[in-house]
């Protein structure tokens, strides 16, 4: 697995170099000896590592992190640069890995290396995601927003509706903006409840970090098949002079002749599917497995994220439908792994993948009929979400054709 990850990072670095972009190798280098990016992701990774490592290693790990941060920021003070956090987390993880391999043995080594792995994969994934977005800008000059906007009329153009509400409600805009920007922190809170006893009881079989990684690994591939920038870019003024029409969120376009068209390279093509929606769905379904307070938190984060994706103009409504189907299909594949690939799981994953492909094809090739037959289109889209929700609920419990196991999934979770 490590070799696969390293190989993937090197391939991404090579692809980025072709377009003169900073690839993941250079970005990880910045995290080690330069200005570390994604401070909130580093903090979330450190929190996960602390939860998962043996208790006696936590204080030394924190000591390394604090010491390295102090050295780097002392140097920044001397030369007059802005203080920044993140380097210490990277060196702390390296120190923990070296200690585990060179000194620890048995269960302690295994737990320490898992702690390093779960934090490192979160950090590396965030770096690779940034490169993915840069590549979509460089390689996809034409976008399909016209098609998606027309298809979105079947749902009543919800981005326009929510955009006007958010524009008139400053406090709500501030709230959902924070939720949208701190997605990794939201996931880390759920991960805390799921993994807080992993250093003692071992990892649960299914946890949110695994879901986040799979969604983040597969989702960006679709960007290259269906490039979309979002209403605030294509139909708004997020990039002055770049949009086709400056009408979002007040006036819905009326044209029924959608085309793929050139768009400024300054916006990533990361709308279809909405991975923020997919990740928020993962937060919700994992939170619903926890105590009451965590359930409430999961619903809150889910509602705020969907409101932000629409109300800030970053996504169309159909992006969210695709993101929901995508996330629920992933969860159907990952939930209760001890049950194996029984008939219900195979059918659900195959059906979810097929539904996702049909949705994408419909948005691209049937957008006008969808807009003209709004009621039928909406029923079919929401029906696909409902079907995948039903499948996930069935699979996440003990399926009727699979013998129950003595220890339920995620025994270490609340």
C-alpha cells in the first residue's frame, strides 16, 4: 500500500511538472522545511495521531511538535516573516515513525505506525487534492456549466434561490462559510468519537477517515470527465469579467441551447460531483452511529454544508444529487466489511455506480428534456438518492442473508 501511494504521488508530481505546477512532492517539501499549507488539516492529522498512538508516546510526540514549531517560528521572527504552524506536525510524525520502526515492537509498533499512517494519508490527500484542482484548470479549457444549469432548472434552480437568501442574511452566510471552509475539522470531530479508544481497543472496522480517503481518491477523476466551475463563476462575478453572464443569484438564464464553452483558467473544474456534499454525507452517516449529541452535530454540519454549496454559488443542485449518490455508493461498499461482499452489497454498489453514470449522462445529454419535464426529472433524481439511502441502511445493519457476528461493527465507537 505504501508503494502504491508513493507511486501515485510521483505520477501526480510528473503530471504537475508538465504544466509548471507545484506537485505534491514539492508541496510536502514545503510542509517539512517551508511554509506549510493547510494548517487546519495538519492540526486535524495531529489530533487523529494522538488518539491512535499508544498513550505513553503522546507527550514525547507533542514535545517534538512544539520544539520544531518553536525553532521554525523563531527563525521567521528573526527575518521578519509571518508566523505559521504546520512544520512541527510533519516532523513529529516522522519522529514517531522512526521510533516505531527502530525501537518499538509488537502491538505498540503497530499502533504507532497506524497513527502515523492515518495522519499522513489525511495530509497527503489534501496536498494531492490541490494538485488535482490545478490540473483541471490547465487541461480543461471548456466547461459544461450551460448543460448543468439547464438540468438544474428541473429542481427549481436551487443555487439561485439559496444564493438570494444567503445574500440577504449575513449571519447565515458567515456561519455556512466557516462550516464549508473547515470541512476537515468537522470530520476530525466525528473521527474523535470513533477512534478515541483505538490505542487501547484497536481500530473499528469502518470509520470516517477511510470514507474520506476513498471519496477524495475517486471523486476528482470525474472532474476530468465532466468539467464544471459553478454558478458563481460561470454566471456570476466571482472572477470579474470571466463569467458568461453576470446574473447569479438574481436572474435565472432562459436559454435552452446549452453548449460546452471556454472559461477562464482561474477556476478549478471541481463541481461535478459535489465532493463537499459527499464528505458531508460521510460525516452525517458516521455521526448517526454515535451518541445523541454527535447525531445532532452531524445533521447540523450536513445542512450547513449543503446550504453553503448552493448559497455561496459553488454548486448547482444537480451537483449535490450526484454527490449524495456517489457518497452513499461508497458507504455501501465500505460499511460492515466483516460481512464480505454479499448479494445486497454487490447489487447496491453496482446499482449506485450505474445510477451515478446515468445521472451524469442525463445532465450532459438530456438537460433540456429534464428542464421541460421538471416533476418527472425531480422524482427520478430524488428517487435515486432514496434508493441508495435504503441500501445503505440495510447494509449498515446485519443483512438478512449474512450471519450476525458476535462483535458489532465499530465496537470501539460509542
